[in-house]
C-alpha cells in the first residue's frame, strides 16, 4: 500500500501568504513610466503612502535619477482606469554620505499634489500602521509586487496605451555570502532569494520568472508570514522594505528597510512623524 504523500508545508505557506496579501499590493502599487519619443515605457514601481492628510509616493532613488540623466520625463500609470499622469512635483532623494560613494539607501519620496491624489482615487494608500520598520527574522516569508519591463509593452503617450503586466512572487530570506554585494549594509537592507527554485507566484503556484527584473525597482516588499507562528495567519501583512537592487548573478533581491525610509521622512517632514516617534523602534529614530 502506497503511503500518502504529505503536503510541502512551505508550499502551503505560500498559498496562505497569497490569500493574506490579497489585493493590498495591487491597490497600493504604481507603475512609473518614462516618456521617450512620445512613447511611455515601463521604468520603475512605487508605493502609495499616507500620513494624516498628506499623501506620498515612495520608490527607489535610481528610478528618478536615471530618468533625469537621460532627459526623460517621468509619468505615473495605473492598472484601473488607464491613462497617465505627468510627474511635476519635487522628489526628496537620499544621497551618498561622502563624495564619490554610491547611495546605499537609494530612496526617493514625492509628496503628491491634489492632481496626483485625484488620479489615484481608486487606489489605496499604505498607512503607518501597515508599515513594519523592524528587521525580519529567519524563516519569514515575503511578497514582492512590481512591474517588470519584460512583461510590459510601450504605449503612445497620448493615445493607444501599452500593456502593464505586474508580477507577484512569494519568497524567503537569502542567507548566503554577501561578499560580492556592492553597497549592501546589513543594518539597512534585507536580502531575498530570487532563484526559480526558491519562489512561487500567485496562490503558491509555479512561476514563470523573468530573466531580468528591470522595472520593479522601488516596489514594495511585504512581510506576510513568520516561521515563529508556524506559518499561520497571526498578523496582517506589513510593508517592510523598498526593492532597490537585483544582484543578477546571485539571483538575490535587495530591499531597503522601512526604518531607513522613515528616517528620511523624519528629516524632511518631522511634524508628521513627531506624534508617531514613540511607536517607532529606537533604530528608526534619528538614523
């Protein structure tokens, strides 16, 4: 008599994680495009965030600076309703600590004006209660949601729209060598596995993973489940990091933690976080 095959607990956990995240990532994520010769092309991903009555978009700094360097205007897209919104507001961007160094934080924040908020009227905004600035624990599971170039097609700037096809994947922490990971800082970053054998797509199913991940830079990384809870749905998924680097050779994604993001908020908009300072972990204050 053949013994009954036991289900893989990790695959089951991925399925639970997918149910938990639901459409949270979809509703709060924004495709960031560049205008090139009257066409819009997928370029990066951002997350909508709100404190009090102030609305923001958070992404990776290199999404903004690379477009500026090429002289290409940025525009926001959306999955629901289509259309594009021309970016006119000013970005607040992290900078290197010293001249000649690279910016290991790689975070950009824009306070959205009334027009942009109206454009995203059918979207949701992540609130401070949905953010976890603590570093993750071994065995935690994560959801990454973004808009890769390889799954999107260009569209006319004011006419026929292209196709935006996001990816959603579930994965765990990378725990190998970091010797070759440029600008990696353990106090500011988390590392996630991006090998095909380590990830699952929607509902824990098999995932057709793109060879490159250009276009997801700046997307949100959500902590969905914890090994400490036995991969049971104990807490709500929380936003824990911003995807900033893909180490292609090692197939590892790097995320800048939200304690670093909040420190930029604290410097630029101190009045917004003053009331929340008691809630923030000590490492997120004044860093």
